[in-house]
């Protein structure tokens, strides 16, 4: 029910519409790319499981799945269905699932920490429906943060009950969360490491270390830690290979600065937010503003402040979470606070993996979890102060969750899922589809889910030098020079969609016979397909 309310009216348009950028923006790039990603994961698991990262896009580049978050944790979903229609349905359902997991994980964690039932509901709703999430409606890899509180709940519960099975389950959930991508997974790993060091320091201070745990629990801890480390390193390997082969994939400080949110971002919500949408104007002149809308919700903030002094959570827990919230906010600001002297700059310089991250604001996912747990404690504090007056307690039990829900509602912006014009598997590959740009390539990626033909086209966070070279070679297609260059590169077909071609020249050419010897043209639905001569 929480997922239906949070994503309304998406459930009415499964497979025909996709969550998108806020409604006052243009483009639908990321949802199409991520729908392709999950579809590719399922396809590769069945047909090339040992070469999962050798995707069909960005041909002839290698490890092209590592050009963005791989979403490998969603591979089981990618095994069901085929083609663009199935990819759209699958994507919509996964977005809805992300809200359900976020609610369930935060609810369970708050209850395990000592919150009452009302506090658990407040924590779950605060984490799943924070206004910040609405600004990320087109980013499945950012919405998929339910594994973070689920991991914390299982590990905490396992250590308290000395249950090896529960501990192992917690470490496996952590592995799954990391497998979705390092955009969120990297910060999760560092947060988990910090918590582990802090917990171990406390145990050593008490002079019991791990000795108080039974051997099965210690064994589960060791096995889980090794599994998480092994999976993280295995998944990091293709990303490191990409950075080694393509230095342009490294994030520069200039990029990090561009994506670093101003302090005013903490008061800015997505324009589609039912209550706080007007605050988006705070960032109207800010570059990449849709990555920087961090308002967590007024009700959540008020309850979180009240929760700092709530007895429902142990004092060390409350203090630790409050400090964690402050630290995560500082890092989420990127280079805004202090510039070259900012804490984030130090993290970027010395911490492994951070030079591949360009969007500091996504650290705010950890902030929202801390605020959600503190808000749970705050709700319990309000509940306790009411005493035995049943009517007042019922009112609060309804009002606090309702206020959080209303502040987080959209509706979620959506855009039509584009239907493929033809079956691209019928075009000899490798192919280059024109026009080729960030927006059009996201369409070609999405349409390639029917058969996954190898293609030069591809859109991700990496601007690949090799792809730019082939795009330049195609600028004057189909003249002799461009045909020769593309044939020499190994391209077998060039596809032109006149409906997407903004250049009038390509629209005119699509209706003419080819003038280059050996270049054959045929019509495939609305597409004009050129078969290139073999390079000598």
C-alpha cells in the first residue's frame, strides 16, 4: 500500500509510462537506460554469464555495463519477459518495490532500536516518502536504498540474539545492496565500515571483543565479511578496467563542484511535490538542480529534533545517529563547504573509489535514514507525553504518519514509454543508429532490449572518446569519407530514423538512393537501413 501511494498514479500505467525527471524539465534519459540495464542483466545471465559486463552498447568498447551502476542485484527480475514492453513493466514494478523495501527496512530497524509501533511507522514512512526521494524519481539506482536499513536491522538483531543465521542474512543483504551499484553502494560500504570500527572499539573497551559471541556467530561474521569484501572487489574490477582504458571516465574536481549542492538545497523540494513544490525555485539558476533538491520534510525534521532527547532510544544511539546525520550532510554538500579544504575533498583524495563519484548529494540517502530513526524516537516522545488520554493518542497516531505522507506526495512525474519502431535484431550488427546523442541514444538502448544487437550507440555517465570519434565520422553520412571510416571501424549497418533526425539533411538523405558504391539501402518500417560495404 505504501508503494502504491508513494508512486501514484504509476500503477495505472504499468509498461506504458515510466517515472521521469520532474515535470518542469525535459528528457527521459535515465529511466530508459536503467530499464535497458535490468533487461541486459537478465539477458546476459542466460546467454553470457561469464561476460556479464560486455554489454551490447558502446561497441566496440569493453566492460560497457560498468559505465554506470550495473543494477546486478535486480538480475532475477531481468530474467522475466523480453523486449521493450517487458522492460518498461519491469522497471515500473522495481520502482514501486524500492519504496516498499525502504519502508519495511526502516520500520524494522527503528523497532529493533527500541521504537514503539508508532515510531516504527513514522520511521518507515519518513525514509520511504521523504520529499527528497521524489526528486530522484527517475533514478532507480538511487531509490533502491531499502537494503541499507535491512542490513542494519539484521546485523543488529543477529548480534543481540547471537543468531548466526540472522547475521549471515544481514551480510547477504549488504552484498545485494552493493550489487545494485557503487553510486549508493560505495557510501554504504564506508558507513558500514565506520559502524563496524565503532562497534569493535566499544567491545574492546569492555575487554570482551568478539569473545562474548558464540562460535557460529563469529563464523557467520567472518564469512559475511569475506563475502561482502569479495563481491565488492569482484564488482569493482570492471570499473577499474574502464578507468584504466578510458581516463576520461575519471571524475574531475570541476565535475564534483558542478554537482555539489548549495546549502539552500536543504530547503528545496522537487517541483512536483504536492506541498513544497514551490521551493524548487530556490535552485532555478543552479546547474544540475534536479540532483540537488534535498529538503527532507518539515514534519520529519521537527520529529527528528524532538527525538534527540527521546528515551525510547538509548542515549548513545541517539547521539551517534545525530552525529551521523550532521557528518552525512557535510559530505553531501560536496565542495560547497570549504571548497578545496572541504571534508569531501579529503575523501575524494584519499578514499578508494571516490574519484569515480561525481554526485556528492546522493550521500543524503544516509541522512534521510538517520532522520527517519530520530523521527521515530520523536514520535514516541510525543506519544508518551500525552499520557493515558486515548482520544489524543489516536489523533496523534493518525496525524503524524498522515503529515509525513502528505509532505512526500507527488504525484510522481511520468513520461510515455516509447514503442520500438521495428525489431532492431533484424538489422545486421554492429550498427550505428542516427541521430546519436545522449537523448536519442537512450531510446536506441531501450529499443535494443529486443535481441540486444551490438551498437555504437550508448548513453551513460561516461563520455567515451571512441564513441565521439565514430559520431564525428558519421556527421556527413552517407558521403564516401564517412562510409569508409565506419566500415574500417567494423560497423556493418547505419540506421536513420527520420522522425528523430533534427538535421534536415539526414531526413532528405533517408529518402534518396545511396551514391557511394557498395552502399545498399532498404526500408525497415519507418527506419532507413544502410548496409555498409566490407572494409578491404
